[in-house]
C-alpha cells in the first residue's frame, strides 16, 4: 500500500509537469484548467485516496464557469468508491483505465545503456515524432505544447541520422522524476530505444539526487512490458470520468 504522502506528491508532480494555464485547489483536490487534449492537464484529481464527494459541485462549477467540460481523474481505490458513485449519479462515465507505476532510479538506470541524447528544450525533430505516422496529429500538437512548458524537465531523444525516432520527457519535482510522453515511431520499435531513454532519464535523476521515478501508462499499452522489465511496478489504477 502506498504512503498517503506519496499519493499527494505524485499527483502534485503530475499536474506541475503538464503546467496547465491555471490550477485551483478545492478542498483537497487539484483542479487543472486547460482546453487541450491531454487528460492530466484538464481533469480534477483528489490528493488522497479517501477523499469525499463534497467538493464535486464546486469543481464542476469551476469548469463550467470557464467554458470547459468537467472531467475527473479518479483512482480505482476502495476509499474513493463514494466519489465514483457520486460521479456516476451525475452522469459521468469512467474510461481509459491507466496505471500509475513507480521505480527506483538506480534499477532503471541499470536496465540499459543510457545512450539517448538529453535536451534542455525540445527541438523540432523531437516534436515531429508526436506528429508522425501512427499518432493523432491534433493530440500530438497539444502534447508537444504541454510537455514543452514543463517548468523543470529534460527531453530525451534517440536519432537515426538527423531524425528523432524515439522521444520522451522527464520532469523533476516533489522528490520524483516523472516520465511523460514516451513515443517511438512504429517502424523503429523493438530496437531498445525507449529503454535507452528511460535509462538516461534515471541517470539524470540520480545525478540530481532523485531516486524515485513514476509514470502513467494506459492499461492496454504494450509498453507496460518494457516498463516492468525496466523496474517499474504498478501502484494504482485510475480512470478518467467525463
């Protein structure tokens, strides 16, 4: 069972990494306000797994006052059953099951050779991976914008010639290194590129004295196997309620 303090620090670090234009804090909930496609940047999340539904009306009102569709990111934990029931009663539907996973940075760093390039700012080839074949271009534009505005991040890339073929981002905050936006062009998968990026991120985290890493991955994503081999373990599952 995860420490409640770690739940709060991971959720704060997650929202800070996607840097929404505005974030409210309402009775123990973070309410990020963004009009893009990235769920973490536009869905309210409780800072504990025993939050109550008391704040739901105020959160819905905050979204509607800004012309944004209300959305929630709720863990499938027993303590949040009243929240899920209240959302269902209001007509919200939970979907896109996603796992929060964590790892020790030293384990991840030893998984593969950290041969990826690390950038302090994303360059054009880095962003082009999100717009390549196999990815939704509209969503890709939003993801590049969201990840580019993270306040303390590094951007990993593996290149073939001058073209980036695998990328990702790592943000630092609240004692965690958070991995985001891992993408590999379909034609270049199964070459170890994503593992090299993870190892480079872990080495960078250790260089900063940060030993804890986390990421979010959709339940159906086959990359979960890679993350497991790299040392990540599932902690909790959440769904988006919209």
